[in-house]
C-alpha cells in the first residue's frame, strides 16, 4: 500500500497550470500573472516602449533564474518573450520582434522536448499500473463475492472480507487518480506542442514579412520614397485597427526618422500634440538631412 501511495504522489507536482500559486519567493509565472493585465492595457493605449521596458526588466531578473526542467516556469518565459515581441511590434522595432520570437520559439521547443521526455515515462508507468490494478481488483472482487455468498462468517473470514474491501476501494481510487493524471499529462503535452507550433509560425511569418519589406524598399529606390508611399496608404486605410496603424507609423519613423509627416500622423493617432523640434545650436552649422538606417537582413 505504501508503494501505491508513493506512486500516486508523483503526478500532482507535474500538472500545475500556468500561474499556479507557489510557496516561497515570487517566480516568473507569478510576476507574469501580476503584470499581464497592466501590459495589455498599456499596449491598448499604444505604449509599446513601456511594456518592453517592463518585460525586459523581468527577463533580466526572474527570467535568469528559470530552471530549464520546470515546464511551468519555461511556459512563463515563453509568454514573457511573446509579450516583449508584441511590445516591439507596437514600437516599430520589428527586427527586435524577430529576436524575441526566436527566443520564444527555441524556449518552447526545448520545453516541449524536456517535458515530453519526462512525462511520457510517467504516463507509461500509469498505464502499466492501471492494467495491473484492474487485474488485482477483478481477482479480489471475485473473492469478496465468494465470501459474501457464505453465511455464518468466522472472525478470520470477516477480517479477510474487510481487508479485501479496503484493497478494492483503495485501488479503485488509485485507478481514478491515474486516469486523471494521464488526462492531465496529455492536456499539458498538447498545450506545449501548441506553444511550439504557434511561436514557430509567428517567427516564420515575421521573417517573411521583413524580407518582403526589404524587397519593397529596394523596389522603391530608397527608404524615403518607400516611407512616403506607405504613409499615404496608411492614412487612407481607416479600416485598419488603431493599434496596427500606430505600429506601422512607428515603423515608418524608425525607417525615416526625418519624416515629419509620419510624426504628425502618429501624434494624431495617439491624440497628443507633436513635440516641437529643437532648433540647431547657433554656433554650429546646420546638419544635413539624416539618412534613414538600412533595414538589416532578417
């Protein structure tokens, strides 16, 4: 019986959901759960830079202590990387978006592999035990029926009947627990596989998107022309969600920081006045127009 109880204790520790309460110092999953709603509201306001600053601080502190064997903390790490990527999208820093998606994808892949190897062994043990326990229950229920069919049971027979009934009840509970554990394990492995697939697809999509952007800039002849043309399209597309227009406008500003029209349009989207441009110092010669940074290869 003691062996049975030890076996049953193996699974609950391994099936805690993301954000489950833990004892001791706050973990990355705790911090993510605390910050998630604030991050979402901040992104809704259009402030990707603030969310990026917050997630990066989290990654540089709690993120560095994540155990690679703790699937729950690894899932939280993937979630923070994904949130950082979303913040970079809104901030127009799309190369950094790819960097965070690469980290999210590789972490999700590692987590699925490590956790899959561990839980697959435990799942197999449960399956083996289920078969064994069902056979044991069938044998002992047969003995119980035989005793129950008799009259005038002796003290030894009554004691044997009690032991058999306790055995059957305990093993029925063990079967129910193992069936629940297998279901939880399957659900977890499915979620981890979906994490891996989702981040892999997002990464590939953004890599393709930036590659096309580079091609379009080359076709336009220069980045300034590309930005001017895209801004015209962006202004005309009023059906596009506000957050997407903000993200695209910030991207155009990163490509061509000297484009005043982009800054004015962004200010209108955010509902703020454009900050005045500081005049050049009188003792220095006016600077030439800033050349837009080239888009690096994805």
